[in-house]
C-alpha cells in the first residue's frame, strides 16, 4: 500500500518545519514518482480514442512492430469453414461462438450481454457438471481439467455453426431490478440476471448442468500481468484471513498446456488460464473451433455425442496437423502480450486525488492492489522490469451470494472470482461503446459494479454506500481516470 497524498503532505510539512530540507526533497520526489500517469511503466500508451486499447507497447522497438501488426491482422481476420481455397483461413468450427477474435473483443475492449432478440457475439455460457466418475475426479485433482464438461454440449454453448450443421442453442437472459438506497437518499436500481439455454438442438442438458455467463474481458496489459513474479502475487494471498482484515485472497491453480504443469491462474474471470498462450489456445478452440499445437482438437468443442459435427472436414495444415500453425499462433500471442495500457488521465486533479485516498480508505485496495514490478526476460523487453499499476492482485475472492454462479473452475468455488484489473476501465465507453461491467455485464457503470460486491468486499461496499454524494463523485472520478 502506498501512503495517501494527504499523509505524504503532512509528513512533508513536518520535515520542513523541522528544518530538514533534504527529507522534504526526498518526499517531494517520491510524490512526483507516484503521481506518474504511466500505469504500464514504459509500455504505457498515450491514445485515448476508440483505438486506445489497440496500440502496441510504447517501448516496443521498431523492428518488433511488424510482428505486432501481423498478429493484429490475424486477430482481426474472419475465418471460414473447410474445405476452402483460402487454406490459411479455413477450419472454422464446426460449432462456434464467433468467426474471429475481434468479433468478441471489438477494438480489443470489453464485451457485453446481447440485447433483446440479438445473438450473443461477445458473451458466452460456460457449461460443466459435477464430476461423475473416478476418472472425472482424478482429472480435476491432477489439474488435467479445470471443470467437467457437460456431456452433450461440452464446456461452452456454441450458438453458431457452419452451413449444414445445427448450432447448439441460444442463450437466454431475463433481468429483475431491485433498488439500493444510498446514505444520501440516492436510489440505484441493480438488475439481477437469470440465465438459461433454449432451442437446444442436441437434446436436453445433464440435470446437474452448471451455467456461468462470461463477457469478453479487455485485452490490454496481458503480457505485463503475465510477467508479475509468482512470489509477488503470493505475498497478497491470505486464504485463512490470518490478519483478520476480512480479505482472504487465494490463487487459482490450473494446468498450463504451454508449460506442461500446474501454475497460478492469471487470466479469465476465475483465473482459469495461467499464461497468455494458454488463453489464446483456449479461445481458438472453444470460441472459433480452431486447433493449435496446445489444444489440437480440430473439431473444437464438439462432443462424442455430436456425430454430425465430428464427421465434417477440418482445416488441418498438412505439415503441422492443426488449423492454426505455430508461427501464426505465436504472432497472435505476441500481439496479445503487447497491447498497451493507456495512461491515467488527469492523475493530479483534485477530485482524482481525493478519490484515490477514498479508494484506499474504504478498503478497495485490499484486493485491487495498486502496483507491482514485473520480472525480467530478455526475450520480452517490453514487459521487463516495469513498475505497473493494474489495480489487481489476480487472486480469487469470495464475492458473496449476489455474484455467485455456483460453478467451480479449477480451485475456484462458485462464489469466488479473480480481482479484475482496473486499468483502462475509464475508457470502456470510448472503446467498447457501453459501460457494462462485471463478469456478465449486469452492472451499468462502476457504481453499480461496486454495489454488487459482497462477501470479502461487503465492508468496502457498505462504506461506499455511506459516502456523501461528493465523496462518491470523487471515488468515481478516480476510477474513471484509470
């Protein structure tokens, strides 16, 4: 935790009154460094329009920018089913949620729930069931799986398909609103969603099916989060709440196909993916139905019961026997690792500084840890030895019954979620065209998102509810500046 600006100012005044000019200069220098708007260190970008999340790391050498641009092109392109004359772009599906990465991560930003009568394009339903056999339990215990897939529909409901094949079904969402009255009398209406699946074309789901909605998260800063040393994350873990502060963060542990071992999860709403490469491979497989060297399933998420799906041709490369060859895959990973984080806006504005102090005072920084220093890797100079301000601990926290999906993933239970990074959150509307937040987009803005916090964040949420209107405005000004 960093001292608040007011605390530093008091210390500065005391040192000056004591006649210690040198100490005063040291404090002033520290204050200047902390007030930096470089949320991603030297990788911070200075673009604040609709393309703010699509810029390369600002410290990227010119000779590496071509790889970024080619990776961007692969990320943006639309894939086609097999067989096709476009051999570098075929293999889509047969079942799918999108035709390209940008379909979900429009301008590399945040997804949203579908509107009424709209097909979901940047939100999916994850599916699983409790383990049924000893083999299922062993797969979970040895980290070979993070969840047991639904036997007919697999790990995710695919609402699109290639020609000649029926899609799996359609997501349904119904909202009910309930009011929350703040201390100053303002009423905020929170909307609680209820999810389901309809128009199922392959029969009923297992009676114990667990459903969890997920919007596509922003893509920025992934490489920097990946470079935070494990020991730095574990310093913030306190699974038994030994210090009695009510916060009991713990890491998720999941298998990395890229590293061939169990690792701390960092990506996804429940920290279900440990590396950027694993995240990319999983998205290719489940969202687009494309095979890679890490997940070589050329029929994507088709299950053994979906015979028609498994009978369709694939787009496997003749040499590598996958649909996304290694070179193409590595370029997408390079692109994903190097999407820069925009600078903080107006970091020394009076409202932003007051809001920053309130953010710490109410306890938000207990989970949304302000800063880390990344490790070093000569192969990744853009992310090496950077002081970054992501405002996350990447750990799992019990967020209460209101946000519970009751679906375990790895070592995360049905009430636990990874602390989401806050950098870039103030540009959500600019980049993505909406303000829908949390894992399923139920919150319409930061205040609603805060008011949904429960469990370990219950005390912090209650303090926000008790704030005056002016204090709340300052807190939101700080969050919007990130």
